[in-house]
């Protein structure tokens, strides 16, 4: 009977994924899972004590430095896995500073026999770190995870903790949001883009990495020989998201030994937008990877792609570099000769994509340009990219401040839209900030006014008194509103502003960028 209930719940948890099979452009098949991931989020903590502080008072109005510890037995290595929160400030018996964080546990074994332990602590010395050795246990409780499974895999749990104080009138409650997700052994995408006669590409992901197509598998084997083999357990995330939108987040990560840095793109495969962005990213990277034998590296290097719960995690090799927007945050504006070095590499990559692969990038932006220490600039961020044959998907993509007028109007877009974005990129490099402030575009009215401004007002331009004539002409050629008159990428590559500095090596820009990083480090250290 227990096994029958268990299978019924499994089917219920997988139904949302299996419903994706009905989509025309995507076929998804999920094999039977082998273990679970538990995601726990603390919603609230409530305390009610008589004389918690031991000062003879009947009521405590404020309690500081409360710590919650969550532990689960039955993890992947067979041991207990724990997560400890940062200090929580309590006021009027209610939590006022709950950490916005999800605590994850990888589970194995019989889920009907696994319990989650909840323990509440108060720090003895607030000046010490959030260590349980420096805390007094206040109460404890258990949650039967089978109840989460029986609820369909998601449940709000209110747990009343047993007090560890003599005063029996003390009460402690913690409210948790628990999600129990099956981990699949593999996951298969079959994708038809536009007319099936034009292209057919299949991607297969597993917990151990990408399994298809063969070009990515061969690249992964090549990375293994270079010592770049990693697993999900080898990654440590360094900071908050680089970029986030519906169905997708981007993170920076580092190997456990600190030797290498990576960019990790997480795509939610339960959302149509996440699946679309995943396929576009892989297709775009595949187009550049296939150019390795014919032209210098122009794109970021794929390390692997893993299926992790209901996400595909695409791992890219940073090569010790930084994204261009990070350099702008340190230095500000970029001198003309360095702008020329950056742009000639961007144009080189776009020329290959446009002429050889018929692909539009759709999101040329400093956050999608990786700068290596050598000064090489590599193209990334293909999640909005598209083939020219699929104009419908091109119409509205990218960031408002970089969108061409035809894109803002919802018209069909082509290679000329990338040229407009190159012009806006040039302005941001020279100014050290975006030309348009889009931070206030939060409602339909403000977005409409911005679109109206771009379409009706004169195109952005540079002052001839502050910048060279060749640079001004380059920007003007990019930002012509009439797409038939706007410059092409090959035309931009032959512009005087680009050819004038062609004798300067990429390393010239690399030394400048790295020097600014060192100076910023010592400035921060001195402060």
C-alpha cells in the first residue's frame, strides 16, 4: 500500500513536466528518478517566553540573534546534512529579518523514513560569528518528509518546537515552505527550429553532463584533457546573480580549489521561456564552437551542461577573465584606442555569426562580453539569439536601452538590429555608463514614452569637439534609424575608427584593463 501511494505521488509531481510534450517545438522525456532534492525556505519564526532573558521580567519584548538549524539524515553520502541560518532579529515575538534563502538537501533512500530536524538557538555572545558552538539551544522539532510527498511535493509546514527551558509556558513556532523534487537520471530535448528541413538539433542532459550532440561531447572530452573536467559539486558560487529574467539566472562560480572561475547559466525547464533561452544559448555557442578550426576563438568556451532537479545548468569557462560591465564599474569610461580594440573583436564575431551562421545575437551588451587577461573579447549571452529564418522570435528581445527602433516597434528584425546595439555599446564604453537610463521603465506608460522617444527623436550622437571625427562617424553609421541605410558589420569593420588602431594588439587593451583592476584592489584595501 505504501509503495502504491508513493508511485501515485511520483506521477503527480512529474505531470507538469510531462505536459510539456504537447508543445510543437519541444519534446521532453523524463526517466524515472533515483533520488530527491529537498528545498526548504523559512517563512517565519515566533517566540513566546516568560523570562527568557532570566532577569525576572514576565515578558520579553525583544529577542536578538536567533539561529535556526535545519538537518536531514539520508543525504547522498549517507551522512547528515545541515544548514544554519544567519542571525535573525526577533521583535514582539515575530521574526523581522528572515534570510531570503533556500536551503537545499540532496536525499537518497526511502523518503518515507527520512525526517528533517529543526533546532532553534540563541547566540551567547552576539559579537561572535553565527556558530552553534557559541549558541544555546532553545527548542527542537521534527518534520516527516513523507507528508510533503503525500501533499504533492510542496507544503507549508507549521512546526511547534519543544522548549529546552524549564518554563513550560514557553512557546516556539517556525513556519517552513518545503518542496520535494525528484531528480531525474537524464533529460532529453528534441528541437525543431522553424522549418524542419532547415535545421534539426537534439540536446541530451544528465546529472553527469551533456550527452548530445556529439560536437559538445567532443568538446567536453577535449576539456577533460585540458584538466577542465568538473561536476556540480566542484562549484562554489561567489556572488549574487549577474543577470536574472523569467526562466533564467546567471551566476559567477569558482572551483573548490580556487584555480578556475566559471559562469553558470541556470535555465528552468518547467517554463517555456527558460527552455527557449536554453536552446538559443546552446545553438549560438554551438555556432561559434564550430568555428574553432577556421577562425580564432570568438565565443566563451562551454565546459559542460548538467541536469540539476528542474534546471539545466550550463557551465562556461571564464578563463580568469571579467565581463566588460565589471571593468566599466571599476574604470568608468574607456579611451578611444581601447574602444576600437574591443569593437573590432565584437565585429569579428558578429561578422562570422551573420555571414556564416545566419544568426542574430539580439543582446550585444557589456555584460555579454567576456574580457580575458590577454585582452581577448569573447561573445556570450546567446539566450535571445535567433536565426534569420525565424523572424517572429526576433521581434522583442534584449535590453530596452540597446534595442533598435524596429525592435521597439515590434517589426521584423535582422542583422541591422545588432549594428544598432554596437552603436549603443560604443556610447556606453565612451561614457562609462548606459546612454539611456532605463531604471525607471517599470510600467506600460514609461515604456511607451521611451519607445516614442527612440522612434521620433534624433538618434544619439557624439560631440565633434570631444571625440575624433572617425569615431563620431562610426557611431552615426550604427545609429541610422532607416535599416536600409544603416551600416553593415563588414562596413563597420572597414571604418577608419577601426582600421586606425588595427596595429594595436589585444594585449594592449588587456594590460590597461588589468592595471585598473590592480589599482582598484589597492584602493579598496586602503579604505
